[in-house]
């Protein structure tokens, strides 16, 4: 017969305090998101009504139609831009950073640690410090106003993701690489055919990080892109809000629809995220 | 099958010399075992032969071709690793076929070779499985298959049985011995397990701190160790190494008795006696006496560990189950047949005769 273990009163009080604290902290983060969501389905008047209504009544679906059909806010086009921008960067980051991480984590060469140290130093360099000379260079080439300056740098990796992936690459058994070398595979082929399939989980995690990071990226698209049709949502939403400050309900609907894909992505991949971060993904 | 020839092979990690000039010839069809303690350089040497480690000085020849600078795949070697190193995302079939495909073999030829190898190793029913769906023994057989399928000049085994349990290890050991006979292949096998070395090897290479201590057949290495290191390393339980002096009338043990067979001028020597070369005797005829500190009853034999009066230790291996208790006073007699004598420099001296002259 099993006997249920009873918590002592002090342990119970401890648990209650813990949960209350966690709920309070969660509320700090969730409340703005909740406010944005309900505001997206209210009229302007309802948003600012007193007393506050915590549920939209009725639900104003027309806000969505209004947003999607506006000429001064090409939401659909900007959504497509964001998907293109984030998706391309995610794929490029996975490819370029894994190549660099393979070199840093799986190959031995003179000066490897020094070069890796310098790469990590790049993490310490704020974008704001380097953007001006880089901007001028792109400007000279005549490619400002396009996505080239935003995407091309990721062909050459990103210090943070290289750092992150290197840890996983170091976990690949050396014998596996040796076996492939004895089988006649080139280093490039070992990277692509032997190592990459082992590291699917870390690569998906890096892809997710890169997607979220790029989806929310604001500064660089703002300085490089001039045309409203070319903006990603982050910049598009900001521009709309600054020009149409009074239209809170449409702004909130835009913000809601901008955040929605990332929330959905996180919810769908939450377990993968946790598993990938808590283990190396290798047996 | 190819011959392997190493000439003055050296390897450095930074300023540290890990392989200190090794000369070795492995004859075609021979199975040579590299044995030595952890960190002695045996795996490094094997990896240098495979081309997985650079050779800093010296020359490596395989099948009479200088391959010192050649990449691993062009040396005609195949390697079996301790942790199998099977590609986890591929089936056993693809694991076997991968190297053949890289070598540019046609699909039909690849299939034929894979099926032949699978039949030889009795792994045909495993070909569709991925490594995670196989047991340790099955994985190791697939790993051996991956080596065989390429028909290399030389097979290299890097402690391939270490991850297997005792029963499976015995089975795989005999399978490797059988393959060696069937394929008449040149094989180099690295292990720290002496039983593997003694049972598999045509010749054993005993390595220590990056140097070759002795090269010989298992019997030579066991019965005629070249130096104190080999004497202490080969054989389980280890050889008893007793301090002695070499006087005009023979080998005088520290405890008193003098054993004949050699004469000298009083220099310090070490007498090496295998535990099975000691027998129990009466106090009057004993060479050595001590107190039983540990008794290992192994069923068909008993191993006694004695503490000698002079502070030394002695191990005796006796046939059968001997009824003794811990703390018992035990008297032992040395059979000088098969005993070894080592000079102050640790090198073996020839021990002539084996007659005993009691002091």
C-alpha cells in the first residue's frame, strides 16, 4: 500500500510563497502582452474607457480587416519581408556559423584558439560603433535600400552563434570524424554528411534564435531601408505608430499580428528549446 | 596484404615528445599487438600509421610505399575504434557502403561487397538497422565489417573490445583471431589488456613512455622479458621482483638464501620470479617466508599475497583451491627455471643454469 507523503506546514507555506512570487513576476511580463492583445480587438474609445475592461466586448474583428486593407500600412507586404529576412538569416546563420564552429570545434590548426578568441571579442563590439563605416561602404556600392547589407554579413557567420554552436561541435566524438577521414571523406563532406545530421537539434535552436533576433531587429533595417514597401514589420510598425499615433487599435492589431508568429514558434518548439539547451543533443 | 615499416618515427605535442623514435616492421599477414600502460603512446602510434596524426620525424611505409605524408584514405588502411564510431544517422548498410561510395565504386559493386562482408560477419540481418537499434557486440561487428569491406592492406584496431562485457569480449576476440586467419590480413591491434595481447598476437610490441621496450612473440615477452618494465607489465598477477645481490656463489636474496646459476662481484640485481614459479614448502627448505595478507580463491587456482619480513611483498599462484587463512605463516620456495635476473640498469641478464646452492 502506498502512503501519500504529507507536506509539513512550513513546506506548504514555502511552496505557496514561491508560487505567488512566480505568478507576480509572470504578470509583469504577461500583462503588457495581454493588454496589447485585448486592445487589438477594441475600438480606440474602448481602449481608453474608464473603468478598464479586461475583455473586449464585442470583439472588433474589423480591426484586422482595417489593418490588412490600409494603403498607408502595407502590412502583408511587410510581413512577407520579415519572413524573408528572418528566414534567410536563419538559414545563412546555420550554414556559415556551423562551418566556422566545425573548424573551431572539430579541427586542429595552429592559432585556432587565438582566432576563436578574436571572434568572441566581436561580441563585445556594439553595432553602433561599426555601423557608420559599414553603412558608407554599402552606400558606395549603391546597395542601401535593399536587403543585401542586412543579409550578406550573415554569410560570414555571427560571433554569438559561432560561440554557441562550437560547444556542440566539440561534443562530436573525434573517432566519428576519423572514421569518415579513413573512409575518404573531405572535411567539407564530413561537416555536411556526418556532423550536421548529428547536430540537428542545436542547429534548429540556433535557427530559432536567429529567426527571433532578426524578426525583432529594428536598428539596421531602419538605417538601410528607405521604402515603406521594403520595411520588415519591426520598422513598418514603428513608422505607422509614429505617423498615425491616434489609431491605437490598428497599431495594437499590427503589434499583435507581428508578435503572434514568434509566440506560436516558441510554443511549438518550447520542448525542443529546453531539450537543446539542457543537453548537448549527443548520446 | 601489406607490410608496415616504421623508421625513426617521432611525434611531438608542443615541446613534449610522445613517440621517441620507433623502428618497427610488421610482416605481411602478421598480427602485431601494441601493449602498454595508459599514456604510453600506443594509440598515438596507431593513429600515426593511419594518418590521423602527423609524423614529425621519420617515415611510415605501407606495402612498400612511403605514406608518411599521405592522407588516411590513401594509405590502404582501415581502422576499428573503441567506441565503434559508426555513423549514427546511417543504417549498417550505409555505414559499410560509405567508404566504398567515396572510393567511387559503382552501385552494384558496392552492394556486392557489402553483402559479402555482411555474410562473412553474420550481420546480414542487421543491415537495415541503425546503430542505436543494435547491441554493443552487433555494433562492433558492423564496425569490423566497415573495415573489412574496403579490403585494406592493413587493419588497425584501437582497443576495439574495451567497451564490451567480459563474455562478449571473449567471443569477439576469437572472431578477430578467426578473421585474421581467414583473411590472412596484416593487423595491428592496440590494447592494454594483456590477455588480448597474449592470445591474439603473433608478436607483441611493449611500449612505455613513447619507446619500444620489447618486441617479441607472446612467449618471448612473457618468459624472457627484456627489462624490468616488461617483466612487471606482462603477466597477471605480475612477476615478483625481489631485490638481491649477485655474489660469487650466486644470487643472494636480501632475506639470506643464495640461489645458484650466475656469479658476480656483489652488484645489486633484481630477481624476477613468476607467481606460478613459487611453491609452498616447509620452513626448513623455504627461500622466503611471509604472512598471508590476501587470498584470492579463483576456483581452479589460488593467489596468495604475502607480506615478507623485510617489508617486501610476494605473490604466489597455486593450482587448485588451497585452504589457507589470512594471517597464516607461509613458506615458499623459488623454482629458478624461468626466473629472470635484471641488472642495476633494469636490463635483463642471462641467467645460466637453475641449480640452487643453499647458503
